[in-house]
C-alpha cells in the first residue's frame, strides 16, 4: 500500500475533527490548507475561474452573454498584453469549450494565435534547447490556422480589429518562412499588444 501524502493525512484528520464537532462548512478546509494543497480538489475550469476572479477583482459571471464583456474573454487580452500567452490560451479555452455558436471558430483562432506565440516565446527564451529550437515550424502552422479561423470575422468582431490581427499573424508567419525557419520575429520588446474597443 502506498503512503498518503502528509497534506492528505492532515486533511482527513481535520475533516474528522470538524465532523465530530458538527461544524461542517463547505470551505472549512481552506483555512488550514495552502493553495497548492487545495488545487487537487479543484478542476482546471474551477482554478481558472478563481484566477480570473482574482484578476478582475470581482466575482466571475460565466454566463455573461455579451462576449466583449465576458471576464474570460477580457482576461485573454490581459494575459496576452502581459506576454502570458499560455495563460491567455487556457483562459479562453474555458469559454471556447462551452460555445456552441459561430463564436467557437473565433475563439479557436485566438487560442491558436496564442499557441503560436507560446512557441515563439519558448524559442526566444531557449534558442539552443533541443525541443525549443524546433518551435518555428509549429508556430507557422498555428499562425496559418488562426488566420483561417479568424478571417471570417473581419473587419471587427467583439471589439477586436480582426483584420489587423490577421495581418499581424500573416506577417509573423511570412517572416519566419522567408528566413527559412531560422529567424524568430518575437522578442519581449517587439511583442504585439491587443486592444479591445
């Protein structure tokens, strides 16, 4: 039998003590465990919702119908502008997974664009690493897919200048291809920012 992690033993003991005292509260353990210890009890969507709420400084309404005001949509742009492309991808993915409308392709395009910039950022940070040195080709593929998915939403959609964004994606991909996949167009100084109306 495998030994239990110490935090799980503590959790079990505290839970028993609270049940014995008859003071059951849905969040009783949050006062005794660290954030890292609580994480296993939350799924990815719950963790992202909590993070977006902390980012916005208010409760998240996941049922917001105006996409331009949706906290996950706005968090995507916040993360993007902070050069946190992986987090931008994760945040918007939560909205994309629940979307049954035409917006799904729009969100998918934004997610793919963020993924392409993850590749560029990793390549910039570790250009000689065995894995990261080969990230320019996948970035180009994601740039092309993102542009294809976003092109049906030009010129503007949900407060974003999609035409200008597609032009940016095309320029990044073309620059990489023209250099025979040797030049990375991304750096912290040249990282693009996105603005919503």
